[in-house]
DNA sequence: CTGAAAGCGCTAACAC
DNA sequence: GTGTTAGCGCTTTCAG
C-alpha cells in the first residue's frame, strides 16, 4: 500500500491563505493568474506559502465548481491495435497543442464497456469526448444523453447530429485496387471484416467498383476479424480456395497475418501473390516484405477531431472525410 | 461543437428528491445501495424519478466529498509500444476484476510529461497510480509528494519505499543466451538499449555472464533505442562489423527491426543469423520468421501490481520479480 | 487590491 | 426508514 511517510493531511487553500496572511480568494487569484490582479508583494507571500506547505490544488473540487475538468477523454476499442494507437497518439498531440490534457479509456471491444467508459468520463465533467466506437453503428440518443460534446473518430461516414472524422474508405480501396490492376493482375481477392451492420464497408464497395470499372469480376472475398489472426485465417483460406494473384487487405493487421500464412506456405510475396493493404501503421513498414498500403492521414484527422470537439475551425456537426495516401513498398511488386 | 438538443440544465440529486417526494439523503442511499436501508416502495419512487429526469450523479462532486475518484491511473511511456500496451491491457483487466476503473495517460517518452500526468491524476483524487516510467531511475521524493499510493511497473529492480513489479531480466537473458549456446553458436551478439543510468541492464549482465560461464567472449554489443528503427540500425551495424552467427535482442521491437535489416540484406534467419528476443509481444509471433522470445508474464505482473496498489496479498512496498518464459519459435533455429 | 461568503453536487453523521 | 444539515476545496460576486 506504499504510503507516503509522514503526511500532514494535505494542505488546502485555506491553510495557504492563513500561512500567507491573506484571504483564500487571493490564493485563488494567484494560483489561476486571475481573474483579479494581485499585488506583487502579496503574490510572493502566497507563492512562498504554497511552496512551504507543499500545497497542490484539488482538481476534483475545481471540476465541481467549474463544471469542467479541463480535460478531454478518448475512448478506444482496442489498446493493442497499432493503428488505433497511432490515432490515439495523434489525438493526444493535437489536444496538447491546444492546451488540453487527454485521458484514454479502453472499451476492449465491448459495447457495454464503451458505454460505461463514456458515462464515467462524462460524469467526471470532461469538456469533451472523442470516440472510436466498437461497432459500425452508434446510438445517437445515448451519445446525446451524455450531455457532453462528442466527436466520432475513424468513421466511414457521418452520424446525424455529431461531428465525425474518418478516411474515405471507398476512394482508398479504389486507388489500391487500381494500383494492383496497373501491375496487370486479373484475379484480385479481398480480405475484409465481417459486416456488422447492413451496409457494405466502403472498402468493399471500392474494391467491387474498381474491378467492375475494369470489366473484371471480383476475386475471392474473405471475411475475417480485423486482427493479425483474422488475417492469418484469411490468408490460409485464400490459399486453399481461389488463390488469387493479388489481394487487397482492408487493414495492415490483417495483411500482417496474411503474410504470415503465405510465408508459412512458402508462397512468395509479391511474386506469387501481391498485397496492398490499408491503414499505414508502423508495422506495415517493418514487416517483410514491407507493405504497400493506403496510409490514413492520422495527424490531420486527429487535429480535425479535436477542433471539432473544442470548437475550432471544423466545429459543425458534420463528417470530415480525409483521403488515404498510397504508400508504395515492396508487397505490391513495385520495388 | 456538437451540442445536445434541448438540454434541461442537468438534473441534480435535489431535483430527484423533490420529484420523488423524499429527501436528498434517501436518493443517495438508493444510488449507492447504502449505507442506510431504504423501503422498497420508496426506492421504486426514487428510481422512477431518476429515470424520468435522466439524472446522472456528478462524479466530481463525489470525488471531492469522498476524497476518492474510485479510479486508478496508469501512466505509460509510449502508447505505441506493443509490449507496453499488452501490459496496459493486462492491468486494465486486473483492475476491472477488482472492481476498479482505470484510465490511461501517456507520457510519450518525456519525464516532464510523466510528472505532469502523475500530478494531474493525483489531483483528481485517484485511488492509486501505476507507473511505467520513462527513465531507468525514478525520484522517490517526487512520487511520495503525490500523496497517493504508487506502484512501479516494468522495473528491473526495486525502488526504496515503493512497491514494484518486473521481470527478472538477468535470468531471462541467461536462459536466452544458453539456448543459443545449445544450438552451438560461439559468436553471439547483443542488441541492447543505451544505458540511461550507471548500472548495466540486467539483460546485458545476463548475456555476459552466460557467455563467461561457457568460457566464451561476448560477441558484438550494439546499443540502440528500444524501437523498431533502433533494431533496424542495430541489425545493419551487426552486419557491417562483427557479423555474429546469433544475436540476443533485448526487446521484440528491436528484433523486428533487426529482421527487417537482415531481410533487406538477404541474410537468412536463422540459417545465417539466429535470433532470440525478449518480451513476448504479439508481433513476435507474426513477424517472419516468428521470434523465439522470452515472454514476460504480463497477466501475473499486472495482477501483482494492482494487488500491491490496492492492498491485496502483495501489498508491501517491495519488488516483485517474475520469470520470463522461453517461447520457442523459428528464429533461433529450432523449428 | 483584498476579504467575506455563497454555493457547485454529494455523503454521512445525527436527529427523529 | 427518512429528513436535516454540515461540510469536502474551490471560484467568484459583491463589498470595501
């Protein structure tokens, strides 16, 4: 239980005031640099008292009084997903640049936990909540009931009444498939997540449309979890049936798993099967072969999200779509 | 700014009391299931009022009153390091199992940010703080001044006055090097971090001792950052000079970077160079070849840490060392 | 420029 | 079983 040695019961604002021979209001003015001016000499006395007593303001009291914790929260669905973490990191940087502290809460893939985390943070008076939701759909009413600004991240499309940010999945997929087409492939497969709501994922639509535009039928489509293991299974499935000459993987994690399956089977990438992936996470750069991938503009998205939340230039409750950028590496056959 | 539609100014406990025709104390008893009993009929009325008004307790007020936010904090040095995230995830699971919410704060490699995050969380009345520190050393006085229980994670050794947990790096390194020795290697290199304090990292000591015990001189030792890129540089350096027949990498991330360098140079693993690594992160399983690694017992460590923090069976301010387990995969030459 | 004092929403004695 | 009430530590209006 690691207790501090001989703790005097934590100095409060009143102690400081007494010690400095001023009123508690003045201490407040000094601590917050306002809202009222304080005479230099008085300020010095207060500062000295603060140091002497080791006084540290109670943030909970301040949050209660102000109705604001001066902090934003980010709820993520998986703290072990590299892409999500890239995004979380970017959000933190963007929030810091705007003078806001950010705390992270993980919903660990559970809609129930997500809800609980959101409620918990909202009850603590955070100034805003950023959400990368577990599911493809969110309940606008539940979000509204938090009575705190909420902005959705990593979304394929908008949600009525909320600001949201995401990459244009459709356009990205089209670009990826077209690149594979450019390499002369005719039989291109797809690894994609399992459809959680009715609508087709933008990446799947893009895949199909790009192929149709080239008058080609879609190759084998495999549905698997957006995890390394999901990709591994997808890879094995692709080898067992269909065996396309190229695959478009809808996430780097899946692609990494697929590479593993291909290596294991002695199938060479890109010679036997070319791969183009989606996300642009660091793993895509360091796996072998390095993945040609559609990199999501993480920093820009994070900034837009924080702006939308904090009332910056993109504060209207609309969807902000960003373009993925094709990063060419070896897995597509270019190098 | 995504506002909620027509927000009545957030119902408070008094509103609920009025609506239900009871006192505010009773509302409190209902909300908290105690500490006093409430008649079933009354409870129903209160519950109905809560639902009708959409009342949600103000956690900041509760934290102020109780002096406890009923929450623990975990401060990590890098939210993009897979191993750290494994650990963070395990801590979250362990905390949840003990009925505690956990929030995550990232210090992003900066001691100053680490300090700020700790202070911020402490001021919010968290019940305890778990810290994976940026540096090899921590300032016990600064930690004590937080006046909140603190337990250190991912430590090679103990810190006077604090509970801490970590893997026995020395023993792990010895086991790893001995395994390589068992494969007949005579020229074994080491990739390790840059020494941030005076003392040698346990892994380096283990490496040297294991070799000495076999009457072998240490192979080339390369110091690099504990990142994929650090490992990549280390790998290139190893190829340029020395070129051992095996390498012990002190983290999976470094190993992944090394593999990249080896692939690039057409050097085969394990045939040309065998690799054994440390950590046991998921990437070690999915890279190619899969890494033989000393897996840290993440779940057990997380549980010990949370217990130490919350006053469970391992609550004394001492160091808890765990043994890494050798997980055999292909990179060492076994498969 | 400084002080007194009223609450923010909640909990838990203490009364009845 | 329920009501009254005194704060938790802070900010800020209102008086000087």
